[in-house]
C-alpha cells in the first residue's frame, strides 16, 4: 500500500480546510493509499516556501517516512506564486515523491519515478492561471476601493472609523480578556469557544476589533 500525505490550504482565517481534507481522505481510501500524514494551513498562496511552515514540515516528513506521493485537491493549494509552487514540485521530484492533483487526476512522476514532462507543463500553465486570478482579484478590489473613496469624497462623506470605534475596542478588551489572551497564544477560534463558552462568532468579532490594536 502506497504511503501518501495530504496537503490542504485556505487563504484566510475565515475559511476552513476541513472540506478539502475530508474529500481527499475519502479519495485516498478509495485508491487504497495509506495516509501517513496531513499538512494544512491558513495562509495566502502568494507566500514563499520559506514562510510556509506546513510545506517545510511536509518536505521533511516525506523525506524521512518513505512517502510515495503528496495529494492535493487542486494546484492552487500548493500556492498561487508560480515560481514558489514549482520550487516545491522540484523538491518533491528530487526526493522521488509524486504530486497528485485530484481535480485534474494529474501526477507529476511516472510509475518508474521519472518526471512526466507533459504533466510538468500542464502544472506550470495551471499555476500561471492561478497567479493571474489572484492578481485580477486584487486589482478589482483596489479599483472598487478607489471608486468608493472617490464617491465618498464627491458626496462629502467622512471616511474612517466612527468615533465610537475606540470605545468599542476598550469595552471588548475588558469584557473578553481571557479570549484575547488565548487568541494571542494562537489557539483556534473553536478551541477558545470550547474553553470559554463564548460563541465562535463573538470571538471572531473580538479578534477583528481588538487584535490589530494590541501590537500598536
């Protein structure tokens, strides 16, 4: 039975990668692959390999555990920065570990461990498309924000946070000191909710209101 590891990623704290993991676990069981580990993180796909702990840990794991392939749902889960994602694929290739991309049924290595040149080309194209999508989304967001600011300027609408905003932050800091302390330790929203009895939605609001100002 081939040993595999699962790789999952989402871009923001508000997203969950559990769906990706569930789908890949079911798929690996169907393929009769032995899941040796799961590596997941909430980080933008534009981050470099050096700044993504789950990728570094995964590489070390596959090197020392005779893993045959890494399984991900789609190529953008590896990253939306083409050069950084190709760097990871190259490291896997050098260690005779194949990358399997489920939504396209693509595998970077042949059965004899050699690189599949056609799949390599397809992966490069798919990564370029993912990178372009990221840039397009960012441009649309920046354009929309600029248009909104210009509209407010013309209509004489005052920009910025309301005067009550600082008061809201202080009241939340006082009321949810324990929750903020756990957030600062990097504990997940669900675990904090279980420890404190505060709802996940409330903890999320506390994080949005208070965490930015805690460092400054």
